[in-house]
């Protein structure tokens, strides 16, 4: 059964104090040809969440819609003790948990991109950011509909993800919103969606993910195009702040994939499950691959230098630095 809806609107609200400049741009000439071109592509890439996919598709939320091997306890003595009913429930819970975080992340992107429309200095960036606001609203719509109608179960936002979204939304600097959302959150989402699209056996979520990925690729490119060359003119102190934020964002995104809320709900040995989620070879490699889009893009915009390289080497994700970037 799905979670009951809040009894009133205030129960569903979560306030974040924000402050940033709102910039008019009275120069309507094209100032950034690359961003204007991206805007034209975005207009042609719009799709209707109600019409683009087949909502009549039957979905069994307890089936092995993604490989069981991605559940951290798979193959352990804990897994072997589960009967068929428990396995099916665990699949259901993890499907809901994973897609719920996609849903909440998309709402964070919706809010952050709406801020970018106000804060960015170029009219071309305002145009493109406005199309992304529409994209993100559509993504929230499509994941919410899938969770409500097909999975019938929803999880609250993971605290690690919530902390990162709050940091992005509350920051007053427009480039930090780009860095946090377009490069970090959207970059990781693109890798996660790629996994979902490649390995899901459920045709509806596979089709939804395909549509969302086409939008997300433009979103990440928007960040790379906008920030390329921007950090070359910063002071050492400002530059270091951006590098520190990028590292903190990576740690928060890595830790949000531990499944804590599922282990707690299912009554498992939480400490052992978290240890497996963190240290099992399969889960370690899965988490590293989620950064395969982020690392080359950080290099492309000029942040992957000095101390950040050393930190990424410790996380064992520096190996992605020469992979294809998103612009």
C-alpha cells in the first residue's frame, strides 16, 4: 500500500532559507552561441509525460526488475534465509526507495533551476534554464505517477540527498548552483539512469528512463558550457571553496546509496547491512561508476587539480578523468 498523503499542505512543506541576486539582462542579443543552440535543441526535445510512454503497461513491483545482485545482502547468509515472500518484499522496497530518491532529486533540480533563471547573467542561459524548469517538472510528474500508480509505495528523501539539495538551494552564488546541480547531482543522476536503462527488465521504467536521460544529458552539458573557463579568473580562496564543495558533494552522494531506510523498515541487522552496502566489492564498484560522468566534467571546467585530485584518488574515482565529458 502507498503511504498516506499528508492531511494538510503544511505537513508536506519543508522550508529552506535562500538568498541570491536576481539579475535582469536588458541585452537580448545572443551572447553565448553554444547556450542558444542548446536552447533550440531543448525546445525540440520537449515531451509529454502523460502521452510519451504507455501507462497501460502492467508492472509487478515485486519482480526482479533490476538484478538482485545490486541488493547489498545478495548471496550472503542473510539472503539465503529469506523465503520467496521476503525476497519479493525486499525487491519492492528497494525499487520504491531508489525511484523515490530519483523523484526527490528531480524536485531539487526543479527548484535549483528555477533559481538559475533569476541568477544567471546571460539571456541565453535564462532561456535554456527556463526549458530545464519544464523538464524537471515533467520528471517529477513522471516519477510520481510511476510510484503512485505502479509501485504503490514511496520513501521520504534520504538525509544525505536532502543535505546536498539544501546546500545548493541556500547558496547565494550562481556558479555554485551550476556546480552543485548541473555538474554534481545531474551528473550522478545521468550515470544512475544509464544503469537503470541498461539493466532494468521492466519495460515502462526503461522507457521513462530513456526519455529522462535525453533531457539530463542536455542539463549536464548546460553546466559544463556555462562554467567552462569561469574558474580560471577566481582567487585561490574562491577556487578552493569550489573544490571543497565538489568533494563534499561526492561524499554525500556516495553515502546516500547505503539503503539505510530499507534495512530499518525490514528489521534487518542495520550495522551489518550498512557494512555490506559500503564495503562489498559489487557495491563499491557500483558506487564508483556513478561518478563516471562527474569526474571528467570537473576536469573539463578546470576544477580537477591539486588537492581535489588527491581526494578523488583516495575515493578511487580519479580513473574516470579521461572518460568522455558531457559537452
